[in-house]
C-alpha cells in the first residue's frame, strides 16, 4: 500500500508502481484510484495476461472506483517485450476507458506503459 496522502504523479509513486511490474514475464493491468486532488486512495492489479496481451473488464475497474468514491484513475500496464510505446489496442482501450470514466464524472489521469527501464505516458504522448 502506498501512503494515503501521497500524490499519484510523484516520483516516489512511480517507483512504487514500477515495483509492481518488476520481473513480470506477462502483461499486467494495474489501476490506481485517487481523490479529486490526485491523492492516492487505493490500487490493485485487475488482470494478468500473456507475454503480449492483457484484458480486463470495465465493470471491475469502475465498480471499484465507484465503491471508493474515486474522482480519478491512473491506469498502468507493462510491456515485457521492452517496447515502451502504445499499441493500437492500448490506444483503443484507453479511449474506451476515458469515455466511460467521463460519463461517470471520473477523470482518467493517465495510462502508463512500463518496461524494465522506461515509463511511457499516453497523456504526455498526446494520445489522451
């Protein structure tokens, strides 16, 4: 668990997040839930996939977000291949989650892609 008062964009949080994916040989989908100020509420791994694919259901993601009263979401998944760039499937899934979140008054803060040495921000890449 991360500190309750910590901001999800901090370097300390990013290190915490990287630790969740360290050494994983399969893709994992991780969600971090936060309040309206970007402060950490909770996080969880929602799905574990194969070496090049992970899928999760929006119902699990948003059910948990609503139960926590979250106002923001930070998604993350890893690419064990080492390719730190979103696939077309990653972008489609991000758009879908963003649209559902918007309808529920939840902000999708970012969707991060992690490799063993890099972190790619879909928001910074201007895809979000």
